[in-house]
C-alpha cells in the first residue's frame, strides 16, 4: 500500500498547530484541546458509522451522548442510603408498572382486530396503567427528592470504578438507540432526522427534569475520576524535581501530568475503535453496508434485510456516541444536563464528519480534532483580529466596543466558512472515502 503523504501532512499540520498553542499560550490549554478533540473524534466516528457507512441521517446525537453521560453517575457515584430507604421501592415498582403498561398496550395492538373494541381496550389499559403508575411513582420520587435536596435528593449510583461507566454508557445508548430505531428507522431520511431530533430532546428533557435520577438541573458534581487529580499529584515526591527540570511551576506541572494521563486513556480507546472500525469497514459486512447506502433497492433485490442492517449500524453508532458521552463526563467530573445543546453535540459533530470526510474513519478523527481546535481558538483569535483591525477607531469608540463584545460569534462564522470552503474545494472532505 502506498503512503498517502497528503493525509500525513494534514495530521502533521494539526500537530504543529497544537504545538504552537503549547508554546505560545499554555501546555494545559493545548492538552485540554487534545482531550476534548479526542472525545469529539470518537463522537464523529459514531456519526460516521451511521451516515458514512449506511446513509442514516441521525440528528439526535446529543440524546445518546447524554444517556452515556448518565452512566457515569449511575455507576460511579455512591448510593444515597436515605433516598433508597425513602422511596426506591416505590420508584422501581412505578417504573415496572409503566413498562408493563407499554407491553400490554403492544400486545393489545398486535393481538386484537382493528376496530372499536381494540381502541376501547387500549384506552382502558393505558388509563389503568397511568393511574397505577402515578399512585405509586409520584409519592416515591417526592420522598427521594426530599432527602437533603441541596446536595443529594436522588438515588445515587452503585459506587463502582468510574471506568466501568464507559462501556455501560455505550450499552445504555445502544439500548436507547434500539428503541428509537424500532420506531423511526422506517421513515424517509428527512422525517428520520425530525424524529431523531425530537426523541433526543425528550431524552434530554427527562434528564433535566427527573431529579430523583441524576439531580436534574441541580447537576451532579464530584464524580470520581479514573486518575488522580492535580491535588493528589502535587503530593508526589517526584513532582518538584520534574517541575524544576521543565522550568514550570508545581501547579502547572501537576495539571499537565493529569491531562497527559487522560490523553493516554482517550488515545487507547480511540485507537481500539479505529482498529475495529477499519476492520469492519474493509470486511464483507462493510462492503454490504456501503452497497445498501448507495442503492437500497438493489440491495433489497439481492435479498439483504435493509431495515435490520440499518438498525444494527444505528445502534452501533449511537453506542459509540454514548461511550464518548461517558468519557466526557468523567473528564469534567460533573454531569450538567443544561450543557447538552444541539449546537455543541449535533451541528458541531456533523461539521466534523463533513469536513473530515464522510465514510472515512481517519477523516472523522481529523475533523473531530481540527474543528474542536478551531472552536476553542477562533474566539481569542477573532478578538485579536478585531482589536488590530479597529485600533484606529480609538479606545472610546462605540463601534469598536460593539465588535469586540461580539467576538464570540466568530465561532459560528468560522464553522460555517470552514464547511463551505471544504464543500467547495474538497466536496468529499479533507480525507475522502476511498
């Protein structure tokens, strides 16, 4: 196989840009960009599996990312004993009643002949189930949320090692994607986009409002981390010597060591995913998925179960996004449901996939790190550019103050401009599909 020097040069240029941030701004900032860029690359890889492999237009990325982030709370946070005693049994029983009601409604729909009897039976089943659920579930969650609401007010988690939350986050997102896919994957692409966006907003709304589950908008802080924090690293005997050798302060050295540790973990996960994704893409399964993407009618004529294959790749891509969501919450050490905005987890990830190269796994990695780099650096760079361009207006100029105050909007302008330029001069992305 010939060496693709163009692709190597693109990654090298990105590495040089990160090196400039390390040198001229801060090593901590450079590593922060790298870590979030690696997580973004994993998310872009999941979306690329859906769109680049199978042509599935999923606009519900942030919903599956949030479900994955929830796993970090459910797995690693210690259980709140008082909350479990106050209402755990009622909450679990209420959820079981809700699930049984849905199951009974499905059975009625499938077993009875369409008509008024089926309609009346379905209404009766749903009405009785809803009444029982409210009678059991509402008092239980009220009791849970009343337990020390300032710092707890929820059931907590299992108190297990936080690294277990990463595969669990992928499994939870996969389960949510399976349910969504069974409902929505039969829709046309534009209706599928609307459906996935709406279901994603429902998932986010549940996460924000069900306080008993993960404190809702009160946020969960202090989530255990897989690596020692800067405070623990500063207590190590070898750190002062390393700081003297590098010429940095002890605090900065501790932060860099911690960030390097996370970068190593994230690189291992991304490397494993890339290896698996490349193996899958170049296998008969990968060729079949691309054939379905390019011509569904021909694939159906050849006997392929297109709906089943779409469901499988939809679950796989969403699980990858859920894994990234769990990793991000672990890095932040907190779950903030209000942070799951479409701009950050939908538009931005799609820009990464399109700019990097749809259908190419390495393109998703490049796009993920590059777009996140621009997202972080464009605002200070835009402020500097506006400051230089308007210096002649004087310090008391209202126009200059207005432009400087709106420098943050350079992010949106730059993302749109980057996508337009790539679509114009490299329509298939920086690293196109082979």
